[in-house]
């Protein structure tokens, strides 16, 4: 009998050993399809999804979702939780005593998160110690809930809402501390007229000058310091939360965040995170093209996954157009850019309620499964190094300076000329079929990233007006030494606003084609292969996607090789590759949304 128990015990031990889940961040390196929400397993299988993000524990740990997480783990699916950090609502916090967390407006009234409707929750203050403690408690719950990753929503903190908030007692105290640490008493007096910093209250200071917000501060330098204080204190908080969570977890755990539109006040968190699942503005093709955004994130951090998602207003629109017919384009565009696109499953929609969408959005599997399948079955086609002939400089110091000067004044588009100018230039180069990449230079403080290798670039473009920081550009000095021409395009940002500009001197020396402007061409290299992604943006609401005509593509500086072409849902076919001097060329057959041409050079 004893022996039987002993054997039974050993058997259980063996079972536990076999089923113990191994937490490892290795999955971040794999090509996986991310799905929003808490979809059933069947749905995930249908759309080839293997990571859920923005998913469980929105309201904290609960048995039902814990069971679900364990079930997903047993099927090899990874779970990134949903951690709202700026919503003090009963459903998130689990209590009704919430006003105490709220940050205040300039008149001292508690502020609400108006992007959540109806019943907007209070907007908590990241500088509030009680809220900081709540977030730590909540982090522990997510870890006890056995998630692979924690996804910070609203990562910007109060620093992203200074058009309305930022004036509670905790913010005022924090700003006093920031000023006294950064400046000497005599500097405080001469720069800002502050006599005794321990008695300084920025809200009272503004009110006494008749200001309705920081944009009315007669001392712009002080307003800028306030913005930097709010960004810095949030970054410190996020770093502390991550440190705390890793210590508590004592195992591999990853951190993601919503870097909405990748604006400067979100870029400051990239160094701290392992991946991002980010909302973005998504306009309709042909104008809505996002290769620039993908290449910008690659320049900031090539190895970290960046998964794009439509913001809650655009998601509603996308769900309404002919049953998500533009979603396959978004999936393949992100794949060509080496990144990902989040598949919506019962995703929250701002102002939902129309009978066709019923307040949430879910992608129909039959619309997308061929596309997601192509991505997961051919990871090597979507991991290559993207060919860039022209570099667009994105200088973070300039972008941040611009944000600090005016970005805080707007709720949704605090992007400025540096940001929109750079992405607008990317749009232009994509239309003109000029291969480009971004060159990113951090400020060494908020973003550590040093400017990268500029070898192989034929030209560098700076598509925004000169900012004060220009002489700080190490990269431009290096370009000068290497005799790489640099062009300043002060009006470049206007392209974003749809104004036509012609830059005749911008031509590609390596890629030529007779494809129309609405075809996107992205060439990448991996393992002795050239992978050419062809994307069709020729779309109208009335006619849907208009199939492309056949067109030629010639790429120079490369040997000819064996050619294969494929469209989603189809089999690979041979394609003839011709050799012309130092170039190769092919004739692409017409296609509806996406085609890939792969040239294997050693065959
Ligand atoms: Zn506050």
C-alpha cells in the first residue's frame, strides 16, 4: 500500500514536471500574429494568432481569466495582459472611492479621461503616491495571473494630457522638487523669478497671471521645464514599476506599451520596453501608408516588435468598410516593414453602437487567414534587412524640443513638424519608389540610442525646419566627413498636408519601375536572397482594391538569380529574372493586395 502511494506521488511529480510552464522571453524573437482581447482558442487558430495582447486582467486578477491563460499556455499561446494605468473607474479599480486619485485642472477640479465614453473615469495622476501603490498592487496581480507580458496602456501618463491636467498637489510638489534639483536658487530667480522654490506653486503662479493653462505662461522656458518634469517623472515611474515587477516575478517577463502614433512623448519609453502594441491613425489607402512609421520604429529599435493597431475611432471606420476589406493590406504592409498588425477581436470602439458593429470590432477570419498564414509560414521573407538608399534624419532632441514648446496643447496630435515632416517625407519617397530608411539620433538622456551607421547611404534628408539643436547633430558631421550630401527641406512637412511638392533631385539609382504611385515597393535582403514586397494601395470606397496592371521592377547592384513569386493563398511560382549589366529585373504579374518576389542569388 505504502509503495503504491509512493508510486502515485512520483507519478504526480512527473506530471507536474511535464506540465510546468516555462516562462521565457524568447517568443519575442519569433514571427507571431498578435490578436487583441480574449478570443476563444478556435478563433486564434483560424487567424493563425499565437499572442494575445491588450487582453486579460483589465479589472485585475480573476479565476476565469486565469483558467483561460493556463489553457492558452498549454497550446503554446503567449499572453500580454491589459494594464490600464490612467483609468480610475469602478471596473478597473474595483472600488467607488476614486476621486482621490484624479489629477486636477488649472481651476483645481478633478479631471476625467474623456476618450472613454460613456461614464468617463477619473484621470489618475501618475505623481499621486496612492495611485502609484495601486499600480504596484495591480502589477502583482498580473504576475500572479501567470502572464508572459504586461502591456501598459496610456503609457504617456499626465505628461500626455497637459492641455487639461497636471495641476494637483502631487504635481505641484514634484515640480518644486524638479526645479530645486535642476537649478540653483540664483538661477531660479534670474530665469523664472522664483524667490523661494519651497513656496512656489505653479498653478497659483499661472492663475495670478490670468493664464488658462501652461500655453498662456508668459515665461515659455518655465512652461517647457514643466513639460519635461511631467515626462521625466512618468518615465521614472514606469522604470520603477518594471523594476518592481521583475523583482516580484523572479522569472522572465516582458513589458509592452501603447506608444500612440509614436510621438516624441511616447518614444521616451522605447528603451524601457521589450515590445509595443501601439495605436496609430489609420487613413484609407491610397493616402494612408504607414511604411514610414514601421521604418522609424526599426531605426529606433530594430529588434523589438512593434505591432500597430488603429486608434479607437479609425478602428470603427475600418470595421465599417466592406467588412474589413482594407485589413489584409494593413497586415501585409506591416509584414513588409518587418513588424506586425494587431487583429481585432471584440475590440473597444470609441462611440460604438451602430448596429453593424455593435460597439466592438472583430475581424472575420475568412478575410485575413490567408494573409496571416503567409506571414507565419514564411518568417524568413519578413525578417530581412530593408534596403535604404536615402536616409531621413529623425533627431529626437529636435522632436522633443518641439513637443515641449507646443505639443502639450493638443489632446491627440502633439506631433509637430519634425515628426510629421519625417513621416511625410517617407510618404513622398514611397510614392516615388525611392528606397529609404530612417536614421535616428537619441538625446542620450530620454532616448539613449546613438546614431547608427550611415554607410551605404547616398544622401541624407532633413525634412523639417532647423531647430536650435542642429549643431548637436553628430551624424551630420559624420556625413560631411564621408562626403554624403545632406539636404535640408524646411517645408517638407507640408507634404503631409497634401500639398504637392517636387524634389527633382530625388531619384533612385538602384530601383526603377513603371509601377504607379499607388504601388509600394520594399526591397529587403536576407541570407543571399533579395525579397521584394509589392503592396497595392490603389483603393476606393466604391470599387475596393483595383488590381494592378503588370509592371517591371529593376534593382541594381545585385546579381541575377532564381526567382519565385507568391500571393497570399496561392502557391509559389517561378518568375523570370533578367540580367542587364549590373542589375536584375522582372515583370510582376498583376495582383490585388500583395505579392512577393524572391530572388535567390546563389541559384
Ligand atoms: Zn497631478
